[in-house]
C-alpha cells in the first residue's frame, strides 16, 4: 500500500482504549505513523480523530478543540472512578431521595446552571494526567490519593433533555438517570461534571454512558467504524473518507507562497509576506503555508512586527 496522509474520523466502540483504536488502524493501513487528538475512556464511544502519516504532526493544532458529548448521569450513588466501571461508594442518606427521583425540573436546571461557563474542575484520580511522571490512574489503582490542582475549563453548554416526556427516569438499580448534552473545552472531564452535579443535588452521581458527538469541526456523521475502515481499505475506497491535512485545519488562515518562498519553507526558513491588506492577522497567529497549487507545506506563526511567517511544523517533503 502507498503512503497514507490525512485524518480519519473513527466512531470508537465501547470496550476499546484510544490506543487500541490507533493500533488497529496501524494494522489496517500498514502505516506506522498513526496517532489521535483526544483520549476517550474505554466505556465511552464516538468521535476519535485519527491522524495518519505526515498528518500526525498536526496533533498540537487539533487536540485543543472544543468537544460535544451526550451522556447519561446516574443520580443515586458515586463510584470510585466516576463512571460505571468503578466500585460503588455507599451513602444511604443520599440514596433515599434518589430512589424516589424527588428533584423537580427547576432544581435540576438550577444545579446545572451553576456548572456552566468558566469553572474550576479538579481532575479525577482515575485519569491519564501525570504526577511526577506517573499517571494518576496507576496511583489510584495502588490505593494512593494525592491532592490535585483545579483546572479552569469552559462549559459552553450543559443541558438536560427528556426521555419519554420526563427528565428523570428510573434505572434498573432504582436510581435515577438524567440524559444531558455537554459542550466543553478540551481537558474537561465529563465524569467530574457528573459528580459535581450530584453534589449540588445532594446525592452521589456517576456516568453510565458517554458518547462524543463532535471534536472541533469533526462530527459523528463523518465517522467510520473500524470495520468500515477495514472494508473500504481492502476495496480501495478509503480516499473519500480521508481528510487532507490542509482541510483538517480549515479554521486557520492560509498564505499561498511562490516557488522560491515554498522552497525556503520546506527547508525550515522564514518568509516575508509583505503588506497585503487581506492579511490583518494578530501577532503569533497560526497560518497554513501552502504552495501555489494549494498543497499544505507547513504551519507557521506570524510575526506582525516584521510581517514574517516562521514555519513551526513542516509537512511536505518529509520522508
């Protein structure tokens, strides 16, 4: 198979880690350079942005994108992981109210309102964040707990929507389930958001399902299952589903370069853009640097004072 460069949107199935998906795509495409732009927990499903070939160098420009999720929060008890894979933490006093689903729609809305906008969120112990070189979840599995600093995140949307005409539905274990939509900044833990909602309602809470509907500009409607990637690769029909690196960064402005400037950029050298009025970019703006034919060569950073573009990541011409 010839070299593959681009972005594939995968609908990650339940039970696989993000690393498992990357490994599977490597085998299917027979391409060593495969990565992703944002981890999904094994119990979660949905959009996983996979970078292939030279496109793996774009991860730093895509990993900070806004995310959108649909989730089901179970009100009634917490777990040590914040999701359905963990061990139940008992709190009999709080469980009684949950068993009756006694919260009004207004109470739920009020609690959710307090968790919208810019908020401070403490990362869970069961997360891939590192402390002194160790992943927190590895420490948690050994029974260790450490103090974690709160991180500022942005919750652009946190809203509930009814199932069968009501917000709360009884779950199989007698607790109450609440279906929600979340739009948030990168680095947000929806598990923690669920736990914080429970605290505001006076009850333990955890996630029982999580589906990523969008990562940046990549919606679930563009996603392929792993089996579909296999089938289309074997049939030679994957190309229409492989997003070119330039298209994957369509939110960034671009500059088409002449032959000499393109040569300089391929060698990691800066270029001067002149005083074109159609480029009123702010200082340190990231810019797609393209050849005259529109081929993405590099991602550069604009120096407003000198009106120069400095290549940060060069793609074209690498082996």
